[in-house]
């Protein structure tokens, strides 16, 4: 059962010195004045965009963060200025460092280059990663899986560090909340979930969306403690969080702490607060934590009224200095617009040349068997890549649905659980959690390879992978690194219909900050997966369900295929077919049949759609003058359409005929075998496409 609100009347927690208590008061004043200043500047349109102010809730952030150790972590929410300031100030040593921290916070809200995130994140996405603040999110509840993944990382690395995750009452109604609490409890992760219940999600009262008066009561469903505290009392929050952290450090798992609090302003500045009465607002203002906590200190003989006034005055001055610093700071240089979208590539020219030589050996082995290059199935190549990378780097681990004893839906993780029982983790069926946990783990020192069983299910994790993962580095000013791989499979061929047979790579190519890889052969699958795991960026690694059983030469030695290198699978002079994944094999079959007629087709396998090796494609176009693009994705909005645009921009003068698309029909993939076959490109359809580009027929 959730515990009742803890009221405090006198006394202060053991372990907090007078200096600590005065620091708590100072931070609350600074947060209050910071928010009031931001409110004023928003009204003058000096600060632009959306800002969700924290005034009134100061006791939660300051009280909770006072309980943290210096190396603990936090994640925050769109109303996160208070969390950012409390954490950053607690780690800044000396007045100058504390002022510098406040300056960077204010500059970020101004969108200035001197801000914590170089002006790219702003109010809703402020982060101070170097001080353990893994960032705020503008998506309600979006940070909860990330915090859970960070806690998993701490546990796997055997670090005595905890994560405190702040979010609002609205987030407690999202799937992210429930998925995360379930896993954190089951795996006893060192995370404390702090829900700031300010009674309204945006304008809807919490009581209208929940039958339970206390959010903390939900904790019992997940077998963890749930406690409700007075969120207007920093000491009550401090004690609850300290107890929860102690519990987490003992290996006993997470705690859900509900802090009943109140925001002074509306959801955002434009909110007129018509859903609240003046009487309600006044009743909460009478419990203002700045006034009550200061009075408690005075009554305890720890603070004089004059000292209180001095703390308030200096807090106001510090905020004014921060505002002036922000006003005087430069805006980001537009020339830097595209910096920090991706972590720098570690690929060397030597690796590129080595892969080209190895590729030729593989091609030769397809004609004449090579003892040093045995044939292996596609799934075996995937499994070998995972095993070798886990042996090479202890930071690599595998997680996902049925990846352990079962070996994965298509057997690609077979045998790994036996070899690495602590690093192959069977998760709940919780795609959003899987994606977000991978982000949190990757941000904190690990290299997760997370499997989502079908690409059709990846939209369930789109917020976590795209918004929290792919945008992470850029949004937080290039100060983060998210080295994670999302393994999934797609495509038709097994008569399992529209929810398990799609090709959704175009969705993932669309997001900046994430790579997309789609290998067609066992050799490519192994080398590209190893490269993806070593890369410092998020990678969507899409396998095809109909390829797992195909065989091909796979070198015994350690090798990688650098991302962004296309492969000419067959040379020709008349037409270029550009494709990827299973359609490469069908393109090769079509090319073989056309060769009998004297038509020489060059087949270019993109291998990775992003980064894209446009140079190899353009060189082929210059040679043949004609292009056919083949994809199993829906015709409308397919990646091939994007590729054609890039070819048109880069090689239009070399085209001798309009480019031709051969793509899947714009229908949900049907179950009936006859319809499924008709829906996706066949060898016959590819041949027809080649004839069209050659003869216009």
C-alpha cells in the first residue's frame, strides 16, 4: 500500500549540515527567480519557443537532488529547469562555477551558443550531461525508459551509482511508465522514480483520469515500495529519496515516490489556468516552500531574518547576471548547423581498402570454394558477429524478446545465452522500453544490441529510438554518444500478413542521427553488424526473414565492413539496378536471365541506406546511363524514391532514360500466398522494369 503523506513539523534530517540546509534554501530561491525571469522574458518575446515553468515545485528538485551522490545520474522532463539547476549547482565548486552553471542554463533557453546544448535543445531539452544530467525530454514520459536503461547499465557494470528519474503526473498514465516500472522491479534496478504530481496533466485534473488518489499506489502492482510525500517540503522529499537510494544501493530495486506539489504558472505561458480556482491557487501559495522552509530554519535558530534576506537578494542578483550573460552571448553560427548530428566516423582508409580486397576473395570463393572461407548461413553469420563482439568488448550486451534460451525468433541469437548468461537479457514484450533502455544504457558506457522481433513493431518504439536516441547527440550539443544497435527483421515471404511482413526502412532513414543497414548476404551481415556494434551512433539493423537460411562464404578472420560502402554484386554496361536486402538476390537472378539475351545489367547493393554510398551509385549511372531501383517497400514514399532524387541531383546529365521503380504494391501485405507474391517485386517484374528503361515499353 502507498504510505500517507509525511508531514514535517520540526527538526531536520541527520547528515545535513547548516551549510547544506542554507544551500537548499538558496537553490530554491534561484530556481524561483530563474522561472520568474523566464516568464517575463517570454512575455517580451526575448526568449522564444515553449517553456514550462517549475516555479512552485522547487522543493522536489532541490530536496531530491540533495540526497544524491556526486556520481549519481538523473533524467528530467520538459518542466526540467529546476532539476538541471539543482543538479548542476550541487556539483559546481565555488561561486564562479555556480554562476557559470546558471549562465549556461539561461543561455540555453535563449538559444545561444554558450548554452549547455549550444542553443539546440532549449527549455524542453536542456541537459548537463557532463554533470550526470542525462537530459530533459519534450515527450511526456519519454525519459522513463532512458532512466531505466541507465540503471540497467549501472547494475551491469557493477557500479554503486543510482538514477533518479523525474516526471509529472501525466507521464504516469503512459505506457512508458508501466513498462519501465515492471522491468525495473523484475530486474531490481537501482532507479528511483520521482513523480511530481502537480494535480494537472495539462489542464485535466488528475482525479479525472485515475481512480486512485495516489499515484504511488500503482507501485504495488510492480512489487516495489510506493510512498507519497509532501512535495512542498524539501526535507520530506530528501528523506524519501535518501531512503530509496539506500534501498537501491543494497540491491533491493526501485522505489516510486510521489511528491504532491503545485505549479504557480500554467502549463505554459499561454495557459490562462481557467481550470483552477483562485482559492485553490491561494491555498497552495500559502504553503510556498521558500517561505515555509526559511521560517523553519529561522525557528530552529539556523538562520536569521537578515541572512534569509541576503540569500534571497544574492539569488536574484545571480539570475539577473545569468540573464545579462545570455543576452550578451552570440547565437549559434549557421555554418555549424549540421555539426554533431552523428558521432565522428572511426573508419580508416586502410579498413576500406582491406574490405575491398576481402570482398574480392568472397566473390572468388563463390565460384571456387576456399577452405579459409566456409559457407555459412545468414543466421549463423549474425550469431558469430554477436559472439565475437561480445568476446572482444565487455560493454556489448544483447537484449530483447526471446533472445535468450529460445535463441531469437529466427535463431540469430542461438547459443549466446549459454556463453554470456549475464549479458543476454530476455525482456518483457515492451518495445518502447527496449528502445529507451538501449538509449539509456548506451549513454552510460555500454553498447547494447537490442532486438525488436519485427520491423513492423519498431513504430511502437519510435519515440524512444528516434526522439530519445537519434536526436540525442545533436539536441544535447554534441556532448553525448549513443552507440546502440536495434536489430530487427522485415519483409514478406512467409504468409504472415500485414503486421509481420512490412519493409519500413524509409521511416528510419527519415530521422537524422540514426544509420540504417540492410545486408543481403551472410558475408555482409556479419561484417556490417560488427561495424554497427563498434560505431558510436544508433544503427537500425534490418535483416530479412527470408534470408536467414541462405548460405554464402564467410571469412574466418576478424573483419568489418565499414558502414556506407556499397557493393557492385555484378558488373554490367547497359543498365544499373540499385537495390538492397533480399531484392539484391532477385535482381541478380533477373540479371542472369537478361544476360542470356545479351543485356548486361550492373547490380549495385547499397548494403547501408544511411550512410549512403552515393558515389558508387553515380559511377555506375555514368557507365550505364539507365537506372532501375528495386525495393520490397511500398512504392509510395519508398527509399528508392529518395535515392532517385539524389541521383537526379547528382547525375542527371548522364541519364539516357527516365529512371524506373520496381516496388511493392501500395497495399497492406496480404496473407494469401498468391496475393503476397503479387504484392512484392518478382524476378519477372524486375526484368520488365529493365525492359522499360531500355525500350520504353
